[in-house]
């Protein structure tokens, strides 16, 4: 049988006119993109056509699969364990990955975790892990495999050969106003996750003022698309819609978030970490359930809490850090490894209940303190960040500390302080507490 010849211009015209693309057409187009046979102008036109016309579930599954297969993929066959990961759409102080990887590995599953860097107002797992002296996040697929085979988990960055199609498409989306397409976001995220050879995936889709998507409905639609796409690819996928209306836990930044997780793993959790620990256990519980080690997500949560409490997760963490070249002696006194150039405490100007904030504004304040990037590829400060002294719903007396700001230089404090002061809201009335997990989308 002769091979069908696909012309990229025909793929663009078909999508522009709202017709459904075949799997063959989608695969050929993605291959042409990676081989640099399709010009950036044509890719841009196609992206806009997809943005405007959308995609059917079948087209989205085909696009995700073609992108996943556009480069090297991880092969977990020899591990002999169920592979499972968690993906978050990004938040402020969202450090759950640092707890989840060792917890789920300690429970007996394999966690091949390929994470990202800070983006916009949100923090990045890689930037946090790289504050551990010597810790390597750029590993080959072979090294990645070996670390997982040894301790059950490994946390690395995207390799240059993993899903190269996403790198090209993402860069052009940024230039063509097509970043916000739910189909393109889904294909981007899911192609990278499925390249980890996962059999289970738990998605933490954020909702609220600090979320990536603008409305609850938009977050929900994205979650649904990702669940359907994961399931269509044979990966058990669950999405939890969770609140991002205030920073998760006690700290937001880079080293400070590692410090917070080390305290939790060693059984010395700070009371302000409670929401973060609870969410980490819930997400771990779902992963353990998907992996068949528990009869329900609640039962999985009990297992997660046990391996955290009995020190097994801490041992996995130490082993993983050692195998990735990190110096674990910094965990002995994490506070003394935190050396910000300047510190400023923001105090309450009145008594009242902390009623809320624009969490995105808090994230941007953390970025401007130096914990996030000014420009793509730019540096981040290990020590910059914030410490929250109160959570939404807490009563604070006038003059009590609310937030401590950390930065490398004095000049970096002014604007973030103004932003934080401007966004915190107070109330004379007690504030209703809302559950962090708002909704669960499962097959
Ligand atoms: N994260 C990704 O990896 N891709 C997107 O398109 C959006 C968020």
C-alpha cells in the first residue's frame, strides 16, 4: 500500500475550515515540525486554526500521542512497578511534589517525576530542588531509570530530547497569542507526562485567584480534557480541583520550601504547613489507589500518612538526594542554610480576621523578591521568598507579624512589600473556611 503524502498547507486549510484532521495528518504535521520541514509561519497559522476551531477528543488524543513520540521516551518496563506521577497546574508555595515523590515511592510505587521551572507568578520544583548543594536535575534517561530502580523516585528536568515538539510549539504559542487554548495546553502537558511511561497520573488543577486558568469553569474544562486524554492513552488519570487562594503552607520561595518539606519529612511539621501536608497526603492517596495498593483513595491516604510518620518517606528522600548528587548535611539545620541578604517583617496595621488576598499578586511579589525569573532562562535566588505567619481565617492582632519577606538586596523589598500590603484583606467577622479540594474528576 502506498504511503499517504501529507502536505502541511492542506492540514492548515482543513483545520482553518473546521474539518476534523486524521491521525495520519496530525502525526505527519508534528513530525514535519520536529524535522524543521514545516516553516514557523505555517506552524503559527496551524496553531491559530486550532485555537479558533478547537479539536475533537480523537484529534487531541492523536496530537498528544504524536507529540509524546516526537523524541526520546522513558521506558519503565524493567522496573516491575506501577509508574505514577502527579502534575500541578502551578501555584504559590505549592511544594507538594517534594513530599509526594518520597511518600509514594515509600509506599511501593515508582515515581518518575519530570518537573518544570518557575513560570510567571508560580514556583518551579526544579528551582527548589537545585537549592540543595550539588543536586543534579539534568540526568540522562539511563541515570533517571537507575535512581528510580534504587529508591523508587527521581526528580529531574525536561531533557533536550524529551518531547521536542512541545518546545517548538510552546515557543510559537507564546508569540502568536495561542497559549490559552485548552487543547494545546492539554497536549503540551499530557505529552510530557505520558513520555514518562506512566500508568497512573493525578492532576492537581488549581482554581481561585492564584490559578493559571482565569475561572473555575475554565479550570474544570481543562481538567476534563486532561483526564479524557490520559485515559484514552491507557493511563489511569484523575483530576482534583484544589483551591489556590493563598500560598500553600508556611513558605513560598526556593530553599525555604525545601526547608518546610524537610521539617515535615522529619516529623517536625510547622502548624502553618498543615494545609500543604493535608493536600500532599490526599494526592498521594489517589496515586497509591491508582497503583492498586489501596482499595480507595482514602485508604491510600492512610498508607501515605503511615509512611510519612514512620520515617520511610524521609529515608527515600535522603537516598534520592544522595543518588542525585545532593549534599544531605544541609538538612541537619535547614534554617542555617537560609542566608537572605535582607529580611523585612510586614505587620498587621489593624486587628481582624485575615479574609483573603489576590494570590496571583502574592506570587508576583515572591517573583519580584527574586525567587522567580525576570526573563526566560534568567537566574533565581535560592534565598528569596516569603514566610506567612497567618492563614486565611486566622485572627491577627494589630502589630502582629503577617509576612516576612526575604531577598538578596534591600532594593528588592520595596515593590513586593507594597504589593503584599495592598492585597491582604481583613474582616471584623469570622471568615468561613473552605475545603482545599473542591471537586474530583475521575473516570
Ligand atoms: N504547562 C505546560 O507544560 N504547557 C502548557 O501549555 C501550559 C502549562
